[in-house]
């Protein structure tokens, strides 16, 4: 095994999985205050744009399945610490097809 490949092998105490990104989900009220054109990320990592894409308004514990990545959190929105989620594995047809290859 060459040194480059060895660097990919997890060492003791390290996980083989890459860390999941955090997403700050929003309430329907916060969603309604956002201007059209605002890019949101779903809990599955899918990007959607308010006013252009159909964004599901179903809630779980008062939050939509959409919000902002940690690095993209806009100023002026009061995010509740209970609203943070990790992006889940996308189980779309495309990801299932890729996993079968």
C-alpha cells in the first residue's frame, strides 16, 4: 500500500465516515418571512429555491425539512438550538442506482 492510500485508512479512534454537515431547519413562520430566491437545503442535502421550487410545508416538531447549512446561516434569523439536524443520506432513485453499481 502506498503512503497516499495509507492516509485514507482510518486510524484508531477515527471514523471511516466523513462528518455529516449540519443544517439549521426553520419554522413555517421563518420560511414565510424569507424573500423569494432564497436558497434552502433539505435535510437530505437537496438545494431548493423559495419561489421557484415547490417546498414541502410539512413539519416535524414545528420545523420544516428545510433550512440553512451552518456556513450559510443568514444574519437576522433567530435559530433555536433544537432546530439543528445532520443531513441524512439521500435515498433518491439516483442514489439507489449508484449504490447498485
